[in-house]
C-alpha cells in the first residue's frame, strides 16, 4: 500500500535530518481544500530557532517533488501543506482492495507482540447489567482490531467469582435453596437468596459468623462449599453464555478472580520483600499518597485478600504466562482510581518493564436508558438479554411494516437489531456517558448501525441488479474523477490508517465515524451519479467502486462485531 504519510515524512526527513518522529506529527487538515496532509512546524521552532512560518517557507523550497508522489506543497501560516498525486492514490486504492478484498487494511505491525484484552468480566450470581454489555462489545471490537493488525491477542473474561459474598450465598442456599427452582431465571433467584441472607446477617451476628466461616471453608477447599460455589458459577455462566452467543462474542480464557486465589500469597510476599507494605489498623496497605493515589489495601485485618490483591496476582500471572506488550482492561470509569493504584503497585511485582508500561485502562462511560419498558427511571434493573430480545423484536416489527415479503426475516432482524445495539455502544467516544434511546439506535437514516447496513445492502443490490462480476481496468482511474467518486476513494484510502489509530487510541468511535462517513459518501456518489449509463466503461467503473465500498463497509463492521444482512 502506498503510504503518503510516510512518503511525506521521509521527504521532510531528507531536508531536515532531525531525530524527530515526523510521521506521527503529520495531520489531515480539517479543510481538504488546503491540502491532503499538513505538517505543523510549530514544535520545530524551538529546535531550529526560527519562526514556524519561516521553517515552512524554507522546507517548501527544498522538498523534492520530482518523483511525482506529491503534486504541490504550500505554506499555510506555519503549516506545510501537501497535495498528493490523486491519480496514484486512486490507482492504489482500486488495485489494492480488489486484490486483498476483506484483508484490505490488515497489517503485520503487531507481529511478535502479545496483547491481552480483558473484557466483560461480570459477577457470578449477580445480573449481567448494561455496563457489562458495553465492556463486552468494546472488548470484542478491540480484540478483532488488534488481531487484524497482526497482534497475538488473548481475550480474557475476568469473572467476578470470588469474595466474601460467596460465603453468604452458600449459607443462604444451605438454608433455603430447595425453595427455589433454579432451572429458570437462576440469577434472579440467587439474588433473592442473597438479599434474604444479607438481611438475616444484619440481625444475627451468629449467621454472619457462619457466612465468614463458609468463605474460609471455600478457600480451604471444603467439598460441600466448593460444590455449591461451582453450581452458582455454572448456572451464571450458562446465563451469560446466552448473551455472548447472541452477540457472537468469545473468550480465550475464563480465568476469573478465584483462579488467582492460590497465587496471591506469592504476590504479597514479593511486595513485603520490597519494603513497601505497611500496617494500618491491622490491615496491610501500600501508601500511594505521595502520588496522589491514596492507599491501596492488599489484605484486610482478618487476613483475607481483596479485589485489588487478586488483580495484582493477575498482572503477575499474565506477565509470566503471556509476556504481554499490552494488557487492556475494558472497565467503566468508576474504577479509574483502582486501576491507577494497581498499575502503580505493579512496578514492584518483578515483571518486565514493558509489561508495566503496557498496562492500560480502557475506561468507558455509563449508559442511560430513556425510553421503553426498561427505562432506568422506573427503577428496574435493565436485563441485557431482554434488551437484546427487544432490539430484535422491534426490528421485526419494522420489517413487518415495511417489507413483509422479506426472506429470512428472523435472521435478518437479529443481525440488524444486535448490530444496532453494538454500534450504539461503540460510536460515542468511549469515555463519555451515552444515552440509549430506541428511536436513535434503530433509526435507519441516523448515525447508526442500521444505516451502515442499509448502505451496504444498497451496494449489494446495485451489483446484483447489474449481474456484476468484479473486474478491474486501469481506465477506471480517469473515469472516477468527479468530486463524489473522489470522496469515496479518499475514504477508502484512509481505512488502513483508521484501523491503526483505533488500536493506538483504543477508541472504537474512530472506526464507527469512518464507516458513517464512508456510507454517507457512497450515498452521495449514488445520488449524484447514475450508475447504469450508456457508456459501458463508465458503468463498470462505478460498479467497481460500489463493489469496493461493499467490501470495506463489511470488513469494518465485522471488526466491530457487526454482521451485514443480505436484505433490508
Ligand atoms: N467484575 C467487575 C465488575 O463487574 C469488573 C472486573 C474488572 N476487571 C478487573 N481486572 N478488575 O465490576
């Protein structure tokens, strides 16, 4: 693939001969009339002791354009703006995508590098809530994106399957388990048992003591306690699995918190040996006040470990087992402090520096529901499986109204409904809170998943109607020169870069934005240009471009975890 950014960077390097990383500073100007790429000279001003404007002016004169990649360079107030050779770009796009098809945009930049993506991580015997839905789809998308870029990726579901609450669950179940039929809605019933036993504990110290004892027994491997714990875990996993199946999400490992219970002592010993552990009211803590991060507790006064300690053990284990270059934690921003703390403590765990530096919290915002029977204002917990079912049902209704003759209604409604929910979770800048509103999420003409699917289906039907068999011809380059075609081609050219920045920034909204832009650009192209014309070559060139757009829309959506319908 012709990479104009690096071509430009090397041209600047030829002239400047600085150690600076030029390529990372090259931008796409907001106003494309001013150039296709811009190099801001402001940061060089200090090094070269000249005004940015003068630097740009001098560079402009010295840059070699003789090889024909760049057609023009101008200075715009300290920005060096480049106009690329559009014909070369077109040629490259038309040939590459035709050649690589769904592999277009993939890369080997990740070869030899290990990435862990930790996502979903719901809690056993507790509901899978709408926040868990968001981490599940974000993590899945990041997983796919990193894979596409050649990284060796491991997806981990860090199940919340440990902690003192299980001592209570066990006690509650021993008392009232037989009253409940756990074949149906087991999580609701386990929650019910949990609430009951919790209330009892508040009244009765002796019961609370029994619960604590159960947890201790569980830790020591007592047969009955372990069996019950496994039962809760199996029942919950079966429920979660239904959601994963609908979403098409998989994991390489289900090592949850309990998995680390026998690895914690070692981690505590390492920390003790570094002399960073202090005692405070019987508990063991690490003081991070000087870094503005408060105190990280690693052991309670009664000797039992906590959430943070299990996370530290997980970091150590993952570093030793996977030798990761990056470990992403897709977890809501409520846990920002927690991750800052454990990443700080990780420096003492005797793991390679690259692992410490690779620890990354991919923090995301809350989802608020506005309409429908699952409005949060009504105070009900949003059940994710019901929400997904509702998405499918709503789409089915739309199909019944608009296109009752459609084949495979059930299948298609699922792709559209689930695609809509997934897209909605990925398209807001991740750190921002988002609103979930059915009318927006399912708007076929909005900035939504269904809109992208709709444009994809249009490309498909255009090609089908024309009985099109893809074939490239160099003449297409000059036939696709109008503004609308060029806009599509430019976007297609950017796709590999978009995938890369989505990974660099761990930000799925870069890819969703791109897909929306591409869908809109194709829609303009389609409205402005008659595709079937009297001129066979012109018709073929437009069909060919249509074909390429279909490929990229589909593979971009696939990275997000969204399937394309055949009809809409
Ligand atoms: N189980 C936790 C929750 O539902 C999320 C776990 C996040 N991952 C971690 N390594 N701490 O809130």
